[in-house]
C-alpha cells in the first residue's frame, strides 16, 4: 500500500476477494471488515481438520502473483481462525478472538487457530501496554543498555537501549518489546512512547558520552517506529534534543524496522535499502516469517544495519537463513557498512560470525544489560572498553 496508489490497492483487493470467494462453498460468507482484512463465516464444517484445510486453502490462494495493470505483484496473507462453541454469545466476540489469532498468525507466518489462553495473553498485553503508557507519561520509565561488541577485537563499541518500567500491578521490571506490545498501541501512543524513550536516551547520552575512558566512535542505538520517523514533529524534536543535551547526532542512531523503512527514506540511504531487500526477501519466504528480520540503525549517513535476533537464531535450523546472514555480513563489509548481529547466545555463534567477516555482536554471549551507572563504571574501569 505504501509503494502504489490507492486505486491500485483497491484493484488488488478486488482480485483478493475474488480468489477468496473461489475457495468457499455456497453456504459460506465473505465480508471485507477493514481496509486490508476480510472475514469468512464458514458454516457446517464437520471436523477441526476440515476447518484447518479450509483455512490453508484460503492462504494458498495468495501463492500465485496478482496481475494488476499488467504488473505481477506478490501478496502475503495471514490467517487467524476460531471455532464457534457455546462460549460465544455475539458475533463481536467471535471476531475479537479471530483478530487475536490473526495477530499471532502475522507474527508467526502460519495460520493460527484461536485457543482461550490467547485471549488471556492478549488482555495481559493490553494491561502491560496501559502501564507502559502511564509510566511514560509520569516519566518513570528507565533505560537498560545492551553491549555491542566487535567480534574481531572484543571491544565495546556501543550499546543498544531497552525501555523498562516497573509494573504497577506486580512490581516486576517489564521490558518493552514493540513486536509483542505493538498491536496494543495506536500510532499516537506509539509516538508518545518513542518520544519518551528518545528524550531519555539523549539525556543519559549526554552524561554517558562524557564518561572518562569512553572509546572513540562509541555510539548508542535507539529503536523507534517508522510512524514516528515519518512525523516532521518527531524529527524536529530529535534535532532540538540533540542541541539541548549537546549530543553529536552520529553518536545516537535511530533504528527503524526494515518493513517500515519507506517511511524514513531520507535517513536510510537507498543503496542500503537495496542491499538489504535483495538479500532478505528469500529468508522471509523460506523460514515462514512475515515479519522483517532487519533493522536500519541509521545515523544521518545510514551506514549501520542490524539483523534481528530471530533471524540469527534461525541459522541453526535453516540453511537458507544461514546463507542470508553470511551474505549480508559479506555484502556489508564490501559496502563498508557496519553490521550488527543481534541474538548472539553462545560463544560458538561469535566464532561463526567471525568467519563471515567484520561485524558487531549483540546478545547474551557478549554481556548482560547495564544500568547507566553500571555502564559508566564499566567504561571507566581499566579494561572498560572490552566485555568479558
């Protein structure tokens, strides 16, 4: 929808509806319930197995390319489904639970059947999202810093920020994960969270970057949503806070998910987008993921690329994923890009990355989270620029 006009999008949706309808029996009903969502009411399916096969057939109908205005387009579809029983009193309840399954399908890349525990988890996510929003508005959120370590030298070259807060209901320390909490946020709330995180990161960066012993070129990564980066107000605030806290823009880099990068094209250079897109399309299809495993951790020159921890974890189970990670590291070295590999859980992972070329590692194998005070002590220590 970002790359084509609204008219082209509507033509594609008409063709999508036609394909879905062709999969249905005469007693089934199809309705478009949101811009890019359809609902199917399939009655009198005698077994769970037949219901699952019906869902699989609906998803397979998107395998072939769509031909829109003479141009082939590949479109993926996520499917969440729920089986009606005595628990449901209204159609709205059915749709609510189907939406929960749909969200999980989008994350996992496979059709998902709703089970009652998913509703409890969804309620818990919304409760967590509410607490985070309230903590951000009160100014009680905190940052934790994950070390970024050169696989060649073992030196600490930077940190990635995590947003945390204490749950008002349990007192536990909670960690913000945009992939799990994202569906519980509106765009406006997501932007407020992004603003709170960025301002706190820049404020703490002002002290951190003046710590005695901080290595030259040390940088901090702050993840934000593509929706925030598309906002002129957000970008202006970023510039104003850089001046307020006297922080060099090259020292605090904004990371944005690959599938949102079109919203921040001025920050991520076109050659970087092309490089990543060429390599990553294969793995999205073959490891069964509809969510991008890349982040652009872009300074103003857009020279850093971060591989998501889920992609790196897949190398042990997928030759394709292993090949994609290796080729990205190699291509990044050729293009003189920094590449960060997240999710490095074992020393053997470090050895494997080292064989592929220069890279920066992030994950349990290179160190646990720091508070700001702990990180400053680590940097000031005699061996502070390396992590055990």
